[in-house]
């Protein structure tokens, strides 16, 4: 398995655990010095509809940026943006 595949799997598993979703897709991987910068998209339950207590199939498609160190430990992550998606 290549380094990029290992990094992608590490980030997908991390976001699945943290966000509580099984739908994560890595869309970009860059190596910068001794770190990795990864962009991923995750489909999450709509936080707005959830707050209203309404059942819905609407999912928020959120974009995340994750930074891993050389040992492939997550140093930081943040949501970059979202687009509403229906499934």
C-alpha cells in the first residue's frame, strides 16, 4: 500500500469516528515538508433539520481539511464549507 493510500485511509477512519458518519471521501492529498494536508468530503445529517426534530433524507456535504504529521497522527482538522445534497 502506498503512503497516499495509508494517509487517505487514516483520515477517512478519523473523520468517520469524529463525525459519526460512514460516508467520507478523500478528494485531495498533499505532502508539505514533514506533514500531510488532506481534503475530504463527508455527508452528514442536516444539522438544521436535526435541530428541528424533523426526519429527512437531506444530508449536508461538508468539506474538511485535515493535517497529519510525519507519524500520521492528526494534528488538526477543520470544516471548510458545505453544500446541501439530497440522497
